[in-house]
C-alpha cells in the first residue's frame, strides 16, 4: 500500500504550469496531468526549467493552485514531475476529489541497483557546495563504501557536486560526491566519486563494523522502515 492521505484520481487533462526558475526567469508551460488528488498531482511532458523544491502554479479545468515540486523523472519526450499541494485545496477542487480513501499505489519492483550494502549510522557531516563559502552541517543516516544519505533541511538538485567531510573519531575525512536524489523528509543521496586511500579504508572499516543493514526497497518482500535505531560514531 502507498502512504498518500488521499487516493489519486487517474485522468488525462491539458493544463498550464507557471513559476520562476532558479535563475529568476519566469516560465509558462503546457503539460499533461496524469492523476490528481487534493494534495498532489502528476505531470507529464514538462519541458520548463523547474527543479525539486520550486513552487509553481498549476491551472487545470479553470482552477489554479500552488504546488511544490517533490521529484522529477526524465522520459523520452520530456519529464514527469510530482507535485505536492501548498496550502488547502480550493473549494471547487475539494467538491470532486475524495477527501480520504485507501491508497493502493505499489511501486514497481525492479532489480537491486546497489553494489554495496548500506548500513545505518549517525555521523556528523560538513558539506560544502561550489561557490558557497559557508559550510552546511548535516547528519548522515546511512553509509556504504560508495555513498551515503544525509538529512538536509531542503531539497537539492540532482547531479549537484558537493564536498563532504565525515567526522570519524574526531577527524574529518574528505570526499568528493554528487547528489543522486533528494526528497523532503527522506533525505538526500550522495554518490562518492573521488576519495583518497585513507578515506576508502576508514569507510570500509566503519561499514564492516556496522550491524544494522538498510534494506533496498527493490528487494522483493522487503518493507523498509523510515525511522531506525542508529549507531553513533561521534559520541
């Protein structure tokens, strides 16, 4: 079962989406609405420069509402974008969309893509972005030899290059990384792309000592927990 508060109503409607991109340029795009609920929408054929975390206005069937972009996915002819409603739904929309119901959405199970096991952890992380002098202090909640997941207070753009320093036994271990995905409330995934041998060995030793493994949601029959007990290497 899914975790949506209201069921999505399947449909195929033409709508317009407008807003401001990261560079401050306004856009107006004609899109297709594939499904809709009081709290969200799925758009297809999105060609405008909208990114995760951006706020947009969607006008559909004479109703305009503000949304926040939660995720995006490239397709052959454009992009699909998932939206979450900002504020309460307009009264006209609430009249024909169900207020509650069973969410029967099941994410398709694909092959396991991870090459390294992830282990639950709680590690202080210093994150630095290009052209930004002030570091961002976050926490890594799981770790492998190839990447980690960090709890960031806002969504980050996919493929953003970052420098992260894992604080292990009071020492900083620097790694060059790249954002693979980012979702509000679920953390940001970072793939390690460059590190020295010392960093590789330190992380390998830490992962080898970890007992709590993070289950890959693509493994058949696995129900992944959102909150787990973590072991700490900073205390």
